[in-house]
């Protein structure tokens, strides 16, 4: 079957082209917390005033490379790049203790100079160019590992599972793990430190699905979401609970089945990322998997964990649960940089393992199967008119 591409993608997901977070004109999608500020001057971000944090609000980043191109106005100008913040920053100190700071300061020691993970992992060399000259710093987020390259030289590789120095000062970060995916930001350190940034961008460094694959699955999830919601909208309690026969499901039971399937199929897909089956010798094509999944001509018995049992008291609560789970999965699909094509799981209707992308593709295909079932219920001669 053909799946229409309805999604308009606002930025490129091509691994060759960096995603520019700063547009050179304004601070759209950025939020400032704390004292001081960042101003846009001649197409650059410029630090002003006391300690603050400017963070990118639109999404989290992980398994990617964050690139900043900066120059310091003086030898002691101090700033930094925050990574791995699990939540939007409410104040300037949040990034210190909940994320990691990749330091910018040519005057610091090896634990506190440019390229260091502030007080946690030392910079192996001072590779920053003199004041007034542009520097390119690439911060690679590879799972929990952070690698810092400054002007083409690898200056830091931080593995948080290994021992780190003890915390000595109140302003040094609390020790402990940080998430693989998090918000990023840049620091405004103090009134005497002026640092300019002409680029803040992100480069995909992990092998992931391509733009067309992401478009396709996003569109399929969105289109089936709307179709399910349209089918259940405005039903009376009588219509919602009507069963064509004693051994048939009602619209309520079909909807509950879709909610349970959404959860369990997504969990199965995630298990494939952490504990993949072997790559199958023979694999099924995406179109074949979709066709097998939504084929109503071959009845299948639902697994026990997928069977409806009236867990939600009202239709409103059940529909809200469907929206919540679908929207959470859509957000994950939009942001993920995981390699979905080279991890494999078992999928019941197919004899050989399928890749994780296909397992996720089966969720909206399964929706289509049961959308047909809802139409059959509504076509029953005894289906209530209201």
C-alpha cells in the first residue's frame, strides 16, 4: 500500500547538513535564565552582564555532535557550553548541577580550561586560539560518553562511569550521572567576560533512519491517530458499547485494544534497541509487513496483554490515554537518533525477526486493521442510530 507523506519537516535531518540552532538574527527557540543576557550583534551572540544561561528550548539532543564557533574578547573571558540537561533550565545554576559544562576559559588549569568538563574531566591540551580569533569546538555526545574536539584536536574524552576528582568548591558540579539526551545551552559567566558565538549547531553523528523514513513513519502515526479519533468522536454510550454479537468486540473494546497494543508494541521495539536479536538471513519488506499487519482476512487471536478488560472507566479517559501514548511515541520518533534498522525483534505475525523501525511501523498498520473492524461494527444492521 502507499502511505501519503503529509508531514512538513521544518528542518533537515540529513547527517551532512548541520542543524543551525542560532539563525544569526534573533533568539527564537532560545530562553534566557539568570542574570545578564545574550544580545545579537552583527550576526553573533554576545555575552553581557552577570551569570546566566541561554538554552535551546525546542528539543533535547543526544548521540549527536554539538558545534560552537566562538571567540573570546580577552584572555580571561569565561563561558561554557551546557549539555545533557534533563529538563528546561529554571535558573542559571540548574545546568551546573544537572548537566555538564564544557568550559571556555583559556586562563584556567587543565580541569577548568577550554575543553574541560568543568572539574570532572581534564583538557589534555590548551588548543584555544588567542583572543579575537575564532575557535571551533565539537562536543560529541556518544551515549554517556562525551568527546571534545577543539580546533581539530581531541582534547577530552569523558566516561562518567570512571572515577572523577572529589568536589572541592560549592560552585563545582554535583557528581553523578547525566542523561544520554538533554537540553543544551551556553553560559554567560560574568560582567567582565565577553565571548562571541557565530555558530551553534548540531550534527548527527549516529547512524539513524534517513529523512524519508522519518517522514513516512511520522505521517503514518499522525494519519492513523486522526482516523482513530474521528471514528470514536461523538459516539453515545450505547454506540460506544454496542457489540454486533456476544463474541464480537465493541468500539470501546477495540479502542482499549489499540491503547494496550500501542504500549506493548512500543516496549517491544525499545527492547530491540537494548537486546537485539540476530540479523535475520531473510527479511520482510516494509510494504509486506504493513500488508500482513492490516489484513483483516486472516483472523488472529490477541495476546492476553492486548485484550480489553474495561481498565478505563469512561470513553473520555480511554481516548485521552490513546492521545497521550500516541503523542509520546510521536515525540520520540521525531527526536530519536537511534539506529532503528540494525536492531531486531520478534513480531508475531511475521516468521522472521523484523527491525525496530518495522516494529514501530506495525503500530499504525495495526491501527488500520482495527479501523476496519470499527467500520464493520458501525455497518451492523443493529448498530444504534444514537
